[in-house]
């Protein structure tokens, strides 16, 4: 339960930070304003997935996270009436985005790697017993 709480805190903090890069651009360097939100957003979803999926290895969650990010970016090519309607709301715009950019796919890769690295450090140093329990459960050959 403590692990889920920590990942929830990381998720909330990442959400705030990603939104801050958009709503308070004067707090950050220009490069962070342009790309930081997408990078943080991708890392944030690694934490979100870990709240609910505690058993799979982190590398699998990272791959799923990246695939979901790419799928979301590709979905932005759909400019049908229903998708435009969803994007007319703030939450829809934040979740679905508004336009396809190749740079976002790179940002999702970077953010996923950073999120995976942070989660790996959390599991190694904050909750090392989890790693020990998983290694004990693996069959020995």
C-alpha cells in the first residue's frame, strides 16, 4: 500500500509539473516549455500504471506506456467531428492532444525512460523487499 501511495504522489507531482510548464512558461527555460510537458507527461503515466499494475516488471510497463503514448499521438491524426468535440474541452485537449508531432514521439520515449529510471530507483532503494520477493519467486534452473 505504501508503494501505491508513493507512486500516486509522484503521479500528482508530475501532473502539476507538466501543467506548470504550460500555464507558467516564465518559470522554465524555453526548451522545457516547448518539450518538457510532453516528457513529464510520459513519465507521469509510468507512475500511474505502477499504481495499478504492481506485479509486472517495470520494463514491460515502460514499453506499454510508450506504446500508449505513440497510439495517443497517432490518434491526433483523426480530425473527425467527435474527436474535435472531445478536444474542445480542456480535459480532452490534455488527454488527446490537438495535433500530430514527430517530436512528441521522441519526447514520449525520453519521458518513459526517465519515468522508468525513477521507478526503478524507487523500487531498488525505497522498497528493496519487493525486488527480493520477486527474485525468490523466480524458478531456478
